[in-house]
């Protein structure tokens, strides 16, 4: 795992919590912020996944 995968997963989790808390207190604004944070986290995690895939492919190519 690389730092983008970890940070993205953390951000996504925090967004879920923020969204649920917003729903619990009836705040549409907090729910929207939570959803936005979840999307940002998914994007960051996906970018980390791509980096990891490229790194793994490069290692495999060197081993050949």
C-alpha cells in the first residue's frame, strides 16, 4: 500500500462518518460535505491503486 491508498481510505471513512452525523442532526450541508469527502477519498485511493499497479508491473518487467 502507498500513502495515497491509505489517505484516500481514511478520507472516505471520515466522509461516511460526517455524512451520517449530518443525517443524525438534520444538516443537509454536513451530509453534502461528507459525500464530497467520500468522493475525494475514492479518487485518491484509486490514484494510489494505479500507482501501485504501475510499480508492480515495473518490478515484474525488471525481473524478466
